C-alpha cells in the first residue's frame, strides 16, 4: 500500500491559477518549488492510498472542498517568496 498526501496535487494544480494574479512573481522552478513547500507546510496533510486510476478522481472531487484554504495559503506563500526571493531579482 502506498500513501500519498493529495494536498500536493491540489497545491500544484492551483498554483498556476493563483500565480496569474501575481504577474510580478518570479515563476522559475526554484520559486515555484518554494511556493509549493511554503503552502504545503501551512496546510494539513490529507492522505489517500494510491490505487491506480482513483487518485485523479478523488483529487478532483476532494479538491474543491479545500480550494479556498489552498488558494489562501498559495497566495500567502507567493507574497513571502516575492518579498524574499532566494536569488537576485530578474531585471
Ligand atoms: Zn525565481
């Protein structure tokens, strides 16, 4: 049996949508990873077992339940990363 924190999938699927509201935020892989980590550390993990073919349907149906808190945490994470990027700002 394998377990998966499906909040990871929800954060990753919502992140692009939230990033569009922050056109000044860097979207390099490093910054996107930092945003995902920050958001996930502020969200309670929700574990599911990873039976083939079921993950996607469950993320779709359960994702909407957590959409608001997920988007809020992603937005907070974006603001933190924008204020403290781990690399020089692109000019
Ligand atoms: Zn970056």
